[in-house]
């Protein structure tokens, strides 16, 4: 029990860290918007000359995403606490660890990891990469705990494994998510990948990242429906309070996904390439491939 409580508090520490990082970025964005360079002292103006402007609506949409994400986590906890008996690592309550971990890891933290490049627009590229990768690995670890919990619960109760569409999709997405992280680490964090290979793989990395996030939310919705059908059975159609709360949770999950994807796909909200990064990339390409930097 003490081990579970330790993990439980660790999860919420990671949530706090993630939210703190994102909200810190929001405040930075708001500060860069509300503080016109003309009102800064000359020595601060020099420091901010290389900073790019922030779209006015971006901080508000990022803040909205965090409010929705935190609400999703809170309602998941409330659902499990009010109607499913709470959380424990032993006994029947072990199953409840699974939905909480999956919502925290595969939905909330994964969504925050995708937003890193939109929030930290003026930070060093490598720092942003490391933060992006760390949030993803935290999401993987928490999701792995959720998978262990449900498999152990099924084993103790002599239930069959991997027979439902939810379980098939969930395991496949987790494996693909881990493969996506390994590929991203190999191409963008591990030194050795050539400039041309990174450029060729980047669009695929972005596409599969957004796709896996969407699939994670969809699989979570399948899991909620499955839990309601098994738990409430015929009472689900009678507008039971648990069913209504879980349906609201599903709608909020969809809203969170929509807001995150809107931020990711909005033209002009991407992290602009800074002049020094462009110069370093051209130099790296020249050294590794023997090409001459193009003037473009």
C-alpha cells in the first residue's frame, strides 16, 4: 500500500511539474506580448532583439488546454473515487489504477509534450527538445504502470486478456508510442543523425505524434464506454449519475484533444526557426554531407 501511495503522489508531482512548465511558458508568452520593446531599457532591448513575437491568441488557447486537461484528470479521479471505490494496488481496486494512469500519461502529459514547441518559442532548441522528450518518457512510464495494473488485476481475477477492441487498440498504441519516442530520440537527440535524415523524418514524426495523441484519446473513450457497460449494464440507459459524469468526462477529453490539435495545426503558431539555428544547421550539413550551404 505504501508503494502505491508513493507512486500516486509521484504521478501528481509529475502533473504539477508539467502544468508548471506549461503555465510558466504561458506567462512568458504573455509577458513577451504585453511588454513592448519600446518600453524596455536599452540593455534589455538588445537581449530581446532575437525574440520572435507571440500570436495574441496563443497564450489563451494554451491556458484553455491546461484547464481542460486538469479538469479531465480531476473528473477521472472523482469518477473512480465516488463510484468505483477509489484506488489501491491490491484487490479489486487495482483496476482503477489503469484508467487514471492512462488519462494522466497517454492523454494529459502526451498533449503537454506536443505543446512544448508552441509554448517555448524563444528558448534554445536543444532545451526544448529535452523537455519534449522528458514529458513523453514520463507519459510512457505512467502508462506502463497502468498496463501492469490491469494485467495483474486480470491475472488475480482469472479474467481473459486482450479480447476487446479497447485492449487491442490500447496495447498497439502504447507500442507505437514507445517506437515513436525511440525514433525521435535517435533522430533528434542522439548525436549522429545527418541533417538530411532529420529533415526527411521530421514531417513523419510530427504526423505520427499527432495521430498517436488522437488515437490515445479515442482509445480512452472506448475504455470509458466499456467500463460503463460492464459496471452499469442495463442501468446505463437510465441516466445514472455515474453514467452522466463519465459522459461529461468523454466530452471534455474530446475538447482537450480539439484544443491541442488546433494549437498544433494553426498556421503561424509554430516555433519559428531562429537565425542562429539556421546557421548551425547549414554548418552541420556542410560538415556531415559535404554540401555547400545554399543562400536560401
